[in-house]
């Protein structure tokens, strides 16, 4: 009998034959690539979760800041209204006084930014406070009304014109207050602006403020709450006008001159002149 032995075909590897080096390298490289890709995918998934958590955290913090800002805004708006209702019997007083206070602070800030000294800006606020205290006392104690009545009686006797009760004191207060206000602000303008021409521009402001104060003085009897409310409004107006006067006396040119790097510019010019003096002879 003939025995036949199994021979490997030319196309397939022999059983038990070791793989080639190239094939092993390819398999190792493929396994390494799959391992790296797995780690990359894991990192991407984890980073996406972290990014989502950070976005959520940032969003909640931003919401918290927005709510705090809104709460502060409510306090800033509501507090003057509540104080106006509690102290003066009307939220309108709180709105008016809060508005005037913010305008006064804004004008004072602009004056300070443009170079007005802190002492000058502070004097404007102190002046307004002094006017408010004096006017509150004058209105609450009827001193202003008595002065307007006395002025009305003297004026009526001088011009021989008789007005109705209440009207005479009101007219006398407006006229007298306008004259006093014009004189006072003209004198303040002379001190601040140091020129009659600049001071004349404040006469109209003095007439308006004086007429307001005079009208209050001759309007009649005030309770202490209304006297304080009106006095605070006038004091804030005086603060605003005084701060505006301070703005007119500020030397803005000198203020902005300090914001120019003059030392650097002059040094650069001197350096350029020195270089030209050294280079010009060499090029001739």
C-alpha cells in the first residue's frame, strides 16, 4: 500500500510556523492604536462631562450675581420711596429727593474727575446741607412766614397796593427771595470764577433758587415733616448749582496736560536731536 503524507499548500502557512516580524509589528501597532483611541475616547467623554458641569456651575453663579444685583437695585430704588412715605407722607418726596441726590453726586463726581479738589467738592455738599438745615428751621418754626408777612406789609404800605390774604406773603417771598438769591450767587460767582463776567451767568440761577425759597417762605404754615422735605430738596438744588459753578472754574486744560506724557516726548526729542547731531557730520 502506498502511504500519502499531508503536504502544505503553497498558499497557506505551514502548521506551527512562526509569524513574520512585519506581521507581528503590524499587530502590535494596531493594538497600540486601539488602546490609545480607547483612552482618547474615554478622555473626551470625561472632559465633556466636566465641561457640562462647569457650564452649569458658571450659569448658576451668573444667575446668583444677577439676582444679587437685582436685589440691590430694588433696595436702591425702593428705599428712597419707603423713606419718603414713612418720613414725609408721600413716595413722591422719596422719588424727588433720591433723584436730586443722584444728580448731585454725579455732578460732584464729574467735577472731581476734571480736577476740582476734594475740598471744593466737599464744600458744595456742606453748603447744600447748611442751607437745608437753616431752611427747615425757618419753615418749621414759621420764621420764614413771619418774615414774608413783614415784607408784604411794608411793601404794601410803600406802594399802596393791597393784595389778598396769603397772596401778599407769597408775592413778597418770591420777589424778596429772587433778589437775595441773585445777590448771593453773584457773590459766590465772584469768589469761584474770579471775574464779574463769569459771575453774571449765575444771576439767573440765583433768581430761580431764591424765588423757590421765597415762595416756600410765603406759602403758609408747614408741618415739620413738610418743612424738612422742602428744605432737603432746596439744599440738594444748592449742592447741584454749586457743583456746576465748580465745574465752570476748573482748568480743564491743566487737567488734561497732566495726562500727556510730556517727559517722554521731550526726552525722545532730545534723543533725536542728539542722534541727528552725530549722524549728520558722518554722512557729509
